[in-house]
C-alpha cells in the first residue's frame, strides 16, 4: 500500500483529507501538523510516495517550503504537492511554484479533482 | 489623519508662522531703515504689524487643523497693518528726501514678494493681497505733493508693477504645486487604503479556505459512507459551493508583488489598524 504524508496545521483538514484519500485510493496517510513533527519519519521517508504540504504552518513556525527543503535534504524522492489557503500570487506560493517536481493548488480544491491530482502523483 | 490633511495642516501652520516672523522682522527693519521721522502714528502702525504677527503666530500654534479659509482670513488680518505701515513709511520718506533723487515704493517691492511666498491658499484672496500693493502705490503717488514728485525718478510705478506681476506668477505657481502635492498625497492614501483592504480580504480568504476545504471533503465522505444522509450532505455541499463561489469573487483582489511584503499571518493582518 502506498503512503502519503499530509502536513497541515489544521487538524480537521488533515483528518478529512486522510479519510477521503484512504477511502478513494489504496493508500495509507500519515498526518503531521508541523515540520518538526516530520523528524520522527526521517528514517522511513522513502516509504512515502507523495507529500501533501500546506505552506503556512502557523505564524513564526517553519513553513511548508522549509519542510520541502528538509524532505529533499533527507533524500525524499517522491512527489510534493503544495495546497495553500493563500493566493497563488503570494510570494511564498510563487517561490513554491518555482521548485522542481512540485505542483501547487489553492484551497479549496474540488474533491474529485484533488483525488485525481493525488492519483496522478502516485502514478496510478 | 490622511497624509493630504497633514500636508495641508503643516502648510497652513507654516504659512502663518512665516507671516508672524516676517511681520516682526518687517516692523523692526522698517523702523530702522526709515529715512523719515518715526513719530507716534508710525510707531502705532508698527505695533499693529506686530499685533498682526502675534495673531498669525497664535493661530499657527493651534493644535487643530487650520482650514484654508481660516488661514487665509488670518493672513489677510495680519497683512492689513502692513499696508498701513508701508503707506506711512512712504509718506514719511517722501517728506524727508527733499532735494535728492528718490525711488519710492521699495518697501512695497519687498512686501509683495513676501506675500507671494506666504499668501493664503484661497486664490482670490492671495491675488487681491498682491494687487493691493501696486494699487496703494498708485493711489499714494497721486497724493504726493509736486515738490516730492519733482524728486522722484521717472515712471516710479514700473518697478512695483513688475514686482507684482512676478509675485503673481510666483504665487500661482506655488498654488499649483500645492494642489499637485495634495492630489499626490491623497492618491497615495487611497492606494495605501486599497492595499490594506486587499490584504484584509486575502487574510479572510486564507482563514476561510482550510475549513471550507475540510467541509467539502467531509460532505464527500458523508455522501459515500452514509447514502441515507445524502440529502443533508447535499445541502451542506451546496452551501459550501456557494462559499467557494464567493471565494472566486474575492479572487478579484490579487496581490501586487511590487507593493511590498505580505504577512503569512492572516490573523495578525486582520488585527492591524489603519
């Protein structure tokens, strides 16, 4: 079963997204609220096929971009998808869009489309 | 207070402060350089000039914004004794220069340029204040006795008329510059307000988007897991879709990356004032 890392500071959104994806696709979702919480997964990062990252993880805390760089630094090879509540013109969202191997979407994404995006990222 | 209002306030305050200073200096210099006798009426006129200066100085100390019309009225009140003072100085000087060639209205020339630099923002008042000097010079020239006229150089009104025309041009240019500066400040305030509004809209969007995304996902889950709740889920879904449509409307407010950094902290953005 393929694994998806969900990094979002909103508990309800994490839970809803994980439940939706696990019902629609043969995947297991691991939910994390902050970048530092991901450190516990450092040794098994390559088990993840897709990482769904929020950009704003709380004021004064490392952002989704910081998490992205950390993931890549630790050798994570999978796809990264940014989903942000901010406008895509936001400087951080623009910076995320320029990163290699990254897709970025603005919340709220229609559910069917979201499932399609993750399915495509999983290569199914 | 907008920047335009601040500029206006500081302009009118400075104008009145300038007038007060020059009234004090003008009274002193007028008395010191006078060729004629300094009698009681001249001293009284000088005192009135100082009083006019005190009036302007008092107004310039006001904490309230001095409106254009108030500043103009105050300026004219402070200027009235100046007309009287230069008239009396001319009369005394004319009497004192028997037997020598005399150039009258020197005080007028300096005064009219000073008025051009400080004249009030109400244009008709400013123009009238400037034109009063050549007019007074003309009237006074008609009243000089023949003995005095004999010692005045030819065409004595030409310099004061030339100075007055120059002063008019200077004054009108000053008023035009002031108008442009105020318009620019108002425009800047509008842009700042619009940016603040846009940032607030974007912050609201950001705070609403994650819960909205969760609702859309949960509605989908509810419909799939509990078909018996499909009607309720459908209603929630439709309401959520309406919120999504509102979100699309708010997309009209986009970020301009050239207008400086935007905070990632939407709550802090909404707490900002002004």
